[in-house]
């Protein structure tokens, strides 16, 4: 999963969309279908983690602003 360390959210979504398109269009060879599904699951976990991390970061910033009364 070293590849995912440098992966951006946008890249992950793009790759995931490509995999979904291939599967929906039935363009995936049956011999590599399991690998595609496994990669899709990895990408989904990566995206969920990024979203959760971003949500927590935004909430922390908003909490700080509330404590500061909106003053910098």
C-alpha cells in the first residue's frame, strides 16, 4: 500500500470511477475481476479515511473559532 501514501483523494476517486466503469461495461477479464474488486475496496477505505480526517480537521477549526469568538 505504499502507492496509497502518495495518492490524493482526487486520484483515488478517478481510479475508483475507472474500475466501476470497467466492471459496469463488463470490460474486466474474469481472471482479474477479484483483483479489481480488491483494489476498489482499498480505494473506498482510503477515501473514507480522508473524508473522516478532513471532517475532523474542519470541526476542530470551527471549534477553535467558536472558543475565540471568531477573533484571530
